[in-house]
């Protein structure tokens, strides 16, 4: 039984890897043939495809040679590519096994472990003299992405009340950030076009540039959330864009950065009222299920924001761009305090009114 599960899972793990890696290899080969290569070695585009595949799993890179630095500011949106590829492979695994297993969680674990092993091997063997991935993070990120993807396939798990409440709060906050981000993009559309024209990426380059900006939208949404909660975000070392401070240096010619504020504005702090209101809404939902659900939901929100903040920040190769994105601890603390204030108001105000009537 175990041998069959291992064999079927491994075959579908390979299929999940190939489902994303092969299109990336094709793109890398086209780009290599179009732009040329200093060495003329066909292994270059194959390595590049693997690096793109690893980058989609949010695995950072060390760069040396002409461009020395650390690349860890990677697009959150790209994670959805391996996520859906894994989900497809796991669905096929379950179909081939025909329910011939007793513990679905064991199948998930086997599938995810095998996927993590392949990701680690690709990270190890794709290193070159100038680019190497932070391979010891490959099994961690690959396993987590794979396991989360498999949770959405097969028999659905019933979410606890705390998880349900926390996910609602995060959906409201991040959804509101995406709305603000979309409005900012539309109001700066001419600047978007100007930056794209200056870059002159060509047809293939335009498609890749569009995909890059699209995949970085979740990073930008987290930055928007951080801005309107008062902590702001960085676009380079010793920079800060927040309602209190506007300190920017040279920035990359990325069209998405056209939405950057041109000055500080304390009016943005009015958005904190929305976060406090969401905290009050959380209290309304969770207190009906008990204080324990409320505390668990608050802890889950703080942990989730910390993870999202980590994924939405990092280094962009050069020393000047060594700090890009949000401050993980500042964002987590500010949101926890603001949501906690909303919860406190929802809990304490009715009690004060009752005491006043007595």
C-alpha cells in the first residue's frame, strides 16, 4: 500500500514540477535566443528556468561577479503558479489511487515531502559561479506551499471558528488595500506608460514586464496596508515612505513604482479608523463563540500578517536596495494594536454603558 502511494505521488510530483518548469524553460530559451549569451552555452537558459521556478517558490538568491548582492524581494503572486500546479498533480494522485488509502493527511505529507526533496535537489544542482539559491530554504518553502496546495484538494478540511474569523479580517484588510492599489494605478496610468516606453522592452519583454508587475501586486498591496496603518514601507536602504515621512532615493524603473506617493500626508492615518472598525467587527463575530476563539483569532491574524510582511519585503540585489518593502515587526505590532483597540472598544464600551445605567 505504502509503496503504491509513494510511486503514484512521486510520478505526480514530477508532473507538477514539469507543469511549471517546462513553460519557464521555453521562455528562457526564447529570451536566450533573442538576447544572446556571453558564453553561448545552452545550459544558461536551463539554469535560468530553474531559477525562475525556485523564485516562484520565494527562495532567495546570492549573486556574485559583475552584480553582487542578495535577491530576496520576490513576488508573492508568483507563488500561485506552483500552488495550482501542485494542486493539479495532487488531484491526479487521488484519482489514480481511487481512494485506496486510509489517511489522506499521510498522502498529503508524502506528496509534499517528495516535492520538497526535488525542489532542494534543483536548488543545489542549479548553482553557478555567479548565481546560487539559498538552497536550505528550498525544503521549507516547497513543503509549505505543497502542503497548503494539497489541503485545497480532495476532502475539504473544516476550518475552526478562529481560523474563519481571522481569514475574514485578513480578507477585508487586504481586499481594501487592493482597491486602493487599483485606484492608484488608474490615476497614474500615464506615468506607467511613460516608464514602459523608456524601458523599450520589446514584444517579449513587454509580456514579461507585465507578468512581473502583475506578480508583484500582492507585495504592493501589503505595502499599501502598511502605509495606511502608519508604519510605511521602504524602497531602498535608509528610505521610508509613510504618512509622517517621505524619504526616497534612486528607485528602479519598475512601472508599478509609479504609484509611489510624492509627499507625506497625515490624512492617510484616517484609514486607521477602518482597521479599528474591523477589530470591532472581529469582536462581534468571535465573542459569540467565546473569548478563546477571539484570542486565537487575534494570534492567527498577527502570525499571518508577520508571514505576509516577511514575504512582501527583502533585498533587491544591490546595497542601495538592500531594504525593500515593509518592516515585519512594525506592521505586525501596529495592526495588532489597532485591531486590539477595536476589540477593546467593542468589549468595554457596552460594559461602561451598563454600569452608567446602574
